C-alpha cells in the first residue's frame, strides 16, 4: 500500500528553543545536560507531531545540534588534527563549527542553492575513518521508545566526499571512498540490528553535473552498501537527475526519491528507467517554500504514477527535508486571513502529504475537506487584486541604462579625490552588535511599550556610540551600525509593497542563526525612503565617510519565500528598481559611499552549468539596475560571503561594483585565488576576521592574511575589513578585533 513519508523536519523549534539552548550553553549559563534535554524534547515533540499528522514513515537522525554535514564528519571520525586534543565530545563538536582561541573554525559554505550553511569536511591523504555511531543509534532508540519505528537518515558517502575539501595538494577526496565505505557498512549493520528495516541515504549530488569519477564512485559505493543491511531509499532533491537518471535508477538500492516540485519534467524519464522491483518516492509537496499545494494538480501526477507503478511501490513525500520551512502556520495569529489561506508551513505540508496519500489509498472523497480548501485557496490567489499592480509591471518593463557614466578607472580617480582614503583603507561590513538592550528596545517599541520618540532617541544614542567607537579605533569608512534593523532582508521587506511577514516563521541558516524570511506575495515597489534617515543622521556625527547600507535585489529575492506565479527574474527586477530608488535618495542626502550587499548571488546559481548563463544575465542586470544611476564619484560597494567564486568571476566583474568585500579568513584566503587568477580589475576587501567564531584574531594574523592576498593583487586594490557583519558578536570582542584590524592596516601602510 502507498505510504506517506517525510524526509526531515525543522530542528530549531517553533519558538527557536534550540537556538536559545545553544547560546545559553555557549555563554556558560546552561550546562551540556540542559542543552541535550532541550534537544531530546524537541525531537520527541517533532516525531509525535509527524505521527499525529498521519505520516507513516518518519525520519530519525535528521536532527542536529549545529549541522548534519558536521554530524557526518563526527560520525565517520573525520576530525581535523588541530582539534584532536579536545577530549570532551560536545566541546570538540562546537570547536569544529565555531573555532577556539588556538584553532580556527572549519570552513562554512552554502548547502547547494539554499541559504542553509554547512560545515565543510576537511580530508587529508591517507585519511582514516572510524565509526562513532552514538547519535544515529540513540535517536533511533528515542523514536522507538515513543512507539515510532523511524527511518534513519544519513548523508550518502559520495555526497559527503564530493562536498569535502582536500587539504593536501593532488588529493581527490573520492579516492578515500574505499576507506570510508566500511564505516558506512558497519553503521548500516548496527541500525539493522536495532530494528531499522529502511534507511534514507541522501545523495543530492546526483542532481549535479557529475564527473566520470563520481559516477564510478556511486557504482562502487552502492555495490557495497546495498548489501549491508537495511533497505536503502536513495534520496535526491533540489533538481532533476537528467543525465544521471539511469545511474540513480539502477543502483542496487531498494528505492529512489525524486523532487517533482523543482523538477517535474524528470518524471517520465525516471519511470522509464526504474526497475520493476523498486519503490519510488514522489516529492510532490514543496519542502523549500511556504505556498499551499495545489492538491488536485499533485493528485493528477501521483495518480498517473500509481497507474504505471502500482500501489505497493509508492511513497508520497515532500520534495526535500522540511528543514527549509517554518514549523507551524497555526502559530501565525496576526497574518490576515486571505494571505494565511495561501500558505503552508512544515506541519501543514505533512497534512498535505497525508491528504494525497489517503486520496490514493481510499479515494479523493476521503480527503474532501483538504482538497476543497486547496482548490479554494488556489482560485482565490489567482483572482486576488492585491497581487498584480499594473504600474509596477509597466515600470519594470521600461528600458533603463545599466552602465555607470564612466568606466571604473575614471570613477576610481574621482572617488580617490573625493574621499582621500589612505592605502589599505579600513571599514566594516555594516552591522554592529545587536545587544540585549537593542533587542529589548525593539521589542518594547513593537509592543507599544516604547513610543516612537523614545525609540528614536534610543537608536540615536546607539548610533552615536557606534560612530564614536569607530572614530576612536581609527576606522576610515564608518557605518551607522544598523541598530534599527532586525534582519538584513526583513528590514527592507517590511517597507516594501508586495511583502508580508510572520511572527514565528523561523528557518535555520546555520548553527543557532535563524532568519524569518519575508513572504513575497505580489508586485514589489518602494512607497518611501527606507534607510536615509539613519544614514544621514550618522553622517552628521562625523567628518569621516559614512557608508549607506542596503541589501541587494538578488539577496532579497533569494532570502525570501518567493511567489511562484511569475518568473523569479521579474520579481527580482521589481526589487532592483526599489533599491535603485533608495540608492539615489541616499546619494541626494550626501551619502557618497553606498554598499549593496549580494551574498546570495552565488547561492542562486542553478545547479547545472547549462542553466547558468540565463540566471547570471538577469541577476547581474538586476544588481546593475540598482547601482547604475549614481554619479562617478559615488562609490558603490558590494559584499559576498561563503561561496565559491572561481566559476562566476566574469559575472562578478560585470557587476562593476567599485569595491567588493568577500569572506576569506576561514578559507585562509583560498577564496581570493579566483580574484587573483581572473585579475579582478576593481577594488577588493578580503575579510581578515572570521566573525562567525568567538576568537579574536591578532594583528599579526590579519597582517599575514593581507600579505597572502597581496601576493597576486595590487596593494592599491586592497581594503581591510571583517568577513561579514558584526551583529552577532559582543562589543568587547568587536572593539578588540577592530583595534587589531586598524593596527594591521597601519603596519601594512608602513611596509
């Protein structure tokens, strides 16, 4: 009989319970047993929620205290040598993610084309692997004690090795497959001994362009693991299998999951290639967005598969893990009824999976209420006048010049004359610490306990404090600190038409970092200026240059839940026009340096190279649209972080920002190689301080990193700055680190 299943559930909790427990543990205000109790409570609550939603196949080991790839590194004993002397398991785990005073954190990068960050495995020649099975076994037993025979989730060995970084020259991480497979086989045998009859093994790299070596690794891996114990569900998501269809369908595993939300076009090819004895899991409910499913449309798809495959070989599931969605729409008590009727969070998506499964098992009449509600929501959404704004669409269709007035060399001369900055100019990426006092004041203002005048006075005092600290430290280009902003996307979305917001729509970005993505439901425009008041106020406090801080159109798009009724490129252009209006207002207010952050540009890149050109064309054009209206002596900055740039350098150069700042400290300047090899023509600020680690870098550390950067980039191109914004750090470490940063710049100037 067809079964309902789930691939993974959000970890952080409805009210970010995991975030709060983690940060209390890191601060020393809670001990390890307290942290683990919160984690156990969350797992139990989420397993029971899934069971009560009617899900028959419930995952375990999808929970993580920080990151599932980091969990896999611990699982297989891939511990970097610099952490080897840490005996305590919890301290070791978090040291790998966050670093220590003496050991830098492991590198972090984006999980495929999502805004989730994973901790990149580090592997060496001759790497040995040892099994630490405590976590998957413990989680399986916890679910079993609740009466739930769960399906454990593992990251597949080929995906793990493909995402890992080789730390020795000449090493291909796939060469370590034969050393890794016995660990996986041992774990599968232990799970089988515990009673697990199925294991979900995630291999999302199957939707990428694979090398021959990767294809051979898949054949080798599953020739071994397919015989190791439980039946394996090979799980793919985020795209289509395309030329890997035959490979995935014929590997010696018991089942295959495919994503029919991101790639519905792959279904016929998969059906043609799938052997008659394999289970097929159909991902027909969107695991990455919050729009309600069109159940009639999904039912038409799965009914067609039922006719070809039969009832006993089918599972109905979300397209991917629900990690990328908020927990429960029922907690949203302030959303208007019409908009809320269009949405589904994690809990509601499970109900959709259940309704589709029941409709197959028994008939659509058995799930009539769910199908009727879905049809009504789909019809209301199409007809709603709040979505389509003719004036916005007309403006987005106009032709606007995307080029600056002059090429960069001429602009650079004018900007240097205007700002007269020293060599190796110093700046920060934008935000300063969001202290408890800042958060409490914002909460009091939102609740009405603090009036507008009182809130403005508080923000002015915080801004003045930040400006004075920067002046005292000696920063060359200042920022106002962004104390009025809750989030770099949410803050702008709150002031743009076409956006809506949730109260509890939290999604994990990395570790304890959670974001509440805005919901883009309609055409986007800017009713009034969004940032000018605070940038202009900060500029009035100092004689030094003050940067205006904006989030770019591609990042606002990528980090929102985006409408699906028009192409993403059209929505992005509308956002680009709104940011263009803000840029011009900042310039008119006397702000001569404006940063338009685009950390998500690389994240949005399609997973297949054949699709890159079309995306990069509209993404780069939307950035240029936002920036191209200013005078030559206005300096445009942008910021990018935690991504590989080598393969898109022409597109980054085509953005034509005067200065780009990038994350490089975690990678020991390796990410800067792309800019060196490409001979990037404009100015660059390679990050010299990893702000995601509590470690305060020394002056000599920073000087060494800039020296490494200067090996292939001219000194007059280089800026000195942190990797990212400083909102998550505390003032003592910020002041100490920025002092070292300024001293490092002075040392470099002296040399």
